[in-house]
């Protein structure tokens, strides 16, 4: 492309986008706020998710959205395992750092004390006499290092299976590998602790390991946050935008999972859309829902479908946004195969506006908050953007890592698609 033409198109884009009403500066500031340490990773330590809900409610109110529920809140609750105190591990006296060097399994029970470490490699497990000696021994003060038993071809895979399911009743298991340290919240305690170490963070020989992990349990009171803009011509028909605002929170008092892409980015787009529709009144009523409890099992959205604040039968279209910070490789539409006509419209909007390089169809999947709406018969999509971004459920999914490179195009595409459904 010639430079002059490129410049001309650049100016055209600018006009086109400013007309569209997205506000990437506002979206960025929302992401920055949601990912700040004041929000504790929007989880269950220090009620981080409640702080985030309060912020979203204030943003809804500032745009004069009509409150649904109790002043924008739909209260709900669920059990949760959380870790309010500092998580500590030392290996022969040398500290290892939570989130960076190691992570524990979701729902890891309390572990407190000094433990022996025993490496169970393939040679030991395949040696009948050595393995026989392990049986019947008491390992309640021992952690087994077991990563080799997963990767190697073994003569006796059933023995590895026994070890890996903790059939020898060790205190816990240790894996070391170079995978990213990925975490999730849990409602139930795991049977035994599993510690995942980064290769290089766990020496070949460790004699003593000190562990202090204090797991707490509570029934956590939380809330969905819901606002509405009344439709001009068909106020009894609804288009619904959703995004979950919860994330993993804190692993102990010091390690935070900011959840920038997952899903501060989706919430920012949701708030930006609320801003846009409050200035450009839509034909249908438009509902904005920020869901709680997604990461722990789609709890907030499930609760809403069981206790709907708008008639589910009158929802003409629901768009759930989760992981919205990239887009250089395009957008994926979960449920495309369920709603082929709507998906064709989405592709049409994209080619008319020349927004994203690819719109990929995907089938039904129970992987975000659209799911229970589809099950309830609502035409619902889950959109996520694809691009060169690989932080997911780790401590590096931070505000500063995000580019929002195709934010404007994605915003424009999604609002075009919703507006088309509302006959605009
Ligand atoms: Zn998510």
C-alpha cells in the first residue's frame, strides 16, 4: 500500500471510529483501576470482588443506567476456599516465592510444618524390589516429587498411577516443569496438597521443605451488577451484554492475580458500551450485567438464569465478552454453530466494516457466562479475541502487558452486530 493512501485511510479510520463512540482511553482507565492492588485481584481475600462490584455500580450510576435488583446489585453467595495469610515455602532454608516459583492446586488444604522430600523417578518405580519397599511405609511427613512419572515411558505404568493418585498416602505431591504457573479458585478442599514448581526453582536435591499454607473456608456473599437502558421503540425486547468481573484474587496476603485480559478487558468494554448506549439510545432495551463467581464455576450467571431480572424469553441477543484485549488474529464466536444465521450477520458486519482479520466459529462450550443462557433457550454468544498474548490465570496477566490493539475494531463490530439485531 502506498504511503499517501495509507495516510488517507488512517484519517478515514479516525473519523469512522470517533463517530462510533468507543472510548479506548476510558476503557484503559477502567482496566487499570480493576487491576490495581486496591481491588486484590477481584477475588475472595479482603472482599476484592465486592470492591470491584462497587466500582462497576458507580460507573453504571454515572451513566444514569436504570438500576435492576437492589440498586444494581443482585446478591448471591457460594462457598469458597481462600488463602488470606502469606503462603510460605522454604527449601533447605532457602525461600521459594508463591506465584513466581511455585503454585498450589486449587482448593489446596492447610499444610503447616517441615517435611521430607522424596523423588520418585522411573528407575525407582520400575524396580520391583525398591517399589515394594515403599508399600506400607508411612509417608504422612513426606512430599513426593513425581513429575518424571508423568513424562517417562514406564515398564509399570500402574505403579506410577498409584503414586500420582497418592495411593501411597504421602503428605502431598510435587511437580516441577516449565509450564506457566496457572491457578484457579475452588469451592471444595482438594484431598491433598499438590505443589507445582517452576523447573529451576526446585533443586535436584532437597532434604527438608518447610511449608505454611493456611486454607480458609467461607460462604462468600457477593453480587451480580446489573443496569439497563430503556429501548426507544421496543422497550420490551432486550439485548444483553455481559462480562464477568471476578478473578482469582490473592494467593496469600502478597500474591495477586490482576486478571487484566481475564476479564478486566471485558468489563471495560461492557462499561464503554454502557457509555455509548447511554448517549445513543437503542431501539431495544439494553441490559448490562457484570457477573460474579465466573472463575469458580459460572455461579453468577447460573444464578441469574435461575432468578432472572428480565424475562429470558424476551432476550433477542446476548453477547458475553471475556478476554477482550487482543484481536490481531481475530475473534472467536462460541455458539456460532448453534445460531448460524446470527453468526452470518456477525461475519457480514465484520466484512462491511473491515474490522478484524478473522471471525472463527466455535460450537457450544461450557467455558464462560453465556452457557446457562444458551441452555435456557436464549440466543447467546461468547466472544473472545485472539492474538499474541499468553498470560492466563497467572500473576503476569497485568494491565501493563495489554495492548488493546484491536479494541476499537472489536467494539465497533460488536455494537454494529447488536444494532443490526435491534433494526438500526
Ligand atoms: Zn474469564
